[in-house]
C-alpha cells in the first residue's frame, strides 16, 4: 500500500515488544520484514544492523543454519562495501559453523566465499588452497555442479586442469597423513 514508513514503525514496535517478551521467533519475523523493506530501499547500513540482530537471535535459539546464513549475509554486505577484512571474518565464521555441523552444501558455499575474498586480497596461494579443499569435498559428495564451478574458479586464477589434479592429489595425500 506504499506506506513504507508506517510499516517500518509498526515492525520496529513489534520487534521491541518481541524482544521485551523474549519472543525470538516473532522477532525474527519482524526483522526479516524490515530487512526486506530496507533492502528494497538500498539502505545497507540498516540492513547490516538488522542482520546483526538476526544473528544474535539465531545464536540465542542455537539455530545453526540460521547462524550460518546470517554470517554469510553479513559477509556479503561487507564484501559489497569492499570491506574485505570484515567480510572474510563473517564468511569464515559461517564456514566454521558449517564444518562443525557437517552441512556440506553450506561448507562449499562458505569456502567459495572465503576463496573469493582471498582473491580480492591478492592472496592467490591461500585462495587456491581454499578452492582445492572445496573441490575435494565436492568430489567426495559427487556434486557435479560444484565440481564444475570450483574447477572454473581454479582455472580463472591460473591453474590448468593438470595443475588442479596435481594440487588435489597433494591435498588428499596430506589429509590422509
């Protein structure tokens, strides 16, 4: 109904009430609606703060997937601002939670985010190692799409197919020992 300001006011009041009453699930609903509104307005500073509140709520609920996704979203927002140091912190936190919880698809996503930031930072060797780790996981679970995407990323940072296979073999040998 194009009454965004009024909607935001109501959702902020709702968020405060939910927070005061420790109603985390409804708080998350309010925050999600606010995030959607502020994303449409390209108000990224407020979106970032809302995602931080969302992360805190997921942590209180011990909702691991929620924590991971919130961390990735915070990393994406920091990447958008070219704040690569902060972005990689959020991406690594989400990736580590994914590893701890054995959420393979989220591990692959997180490693891809970390590798991307390492490339932006000029840390090509570390990016290569991150992508090789992701490739080994993708091959382990036989995720053809992920394998193809990661191999393309490795090609884009200068590795040939032969070099990728050699690096992957070396990585797998190190992991066995």
